[in-house]
C-alpha cells in the first residue's frame, strides 16, 4: 500500500512519536492494558483463518462493530483468549 501511495495514516507523525506518547494515546483510545497481558502475547504468524458462517447475538455483534474496523479480528482474539484460558485450566 505504501508503494502505491495508499496510506491512510501520517507515517512521519507516527514515527516522530515517543514511546510514552504512543502509550498515552493508546490508553486514551482503548483504555489501559489489563494486568498480566504480556503473558498471553504470542509471537509469530497467526494460524490460517477458515471462513465459516456463524450467528452472534445482535447486541454482541453491534458492540464489536461499534469499536471500528477490525471487529472480526477482535472477536477472534476474544475467542482465542477464552480457548487458551480453558486449556491452561485443564493442563494446570
């Protein structure tokens, strides 16, 4: 996208921000990170996604959509976190 000039952000402004500014902005937009968040971070390429037809409660779907673009990725992250928590509980 960058090579085609299709950026939707100001890369120069983003690159000029300090880590503290990035943290402050993230906290103001999304709220602070929960305690222990770093323990569930997974590095690497995520597994392939598989298209499925699924039904959600209208209120749940509306809430995730209201959070903006990327709502399906966030829904997947919530489901993955739940799955991992259950796996840890069974093996721990």
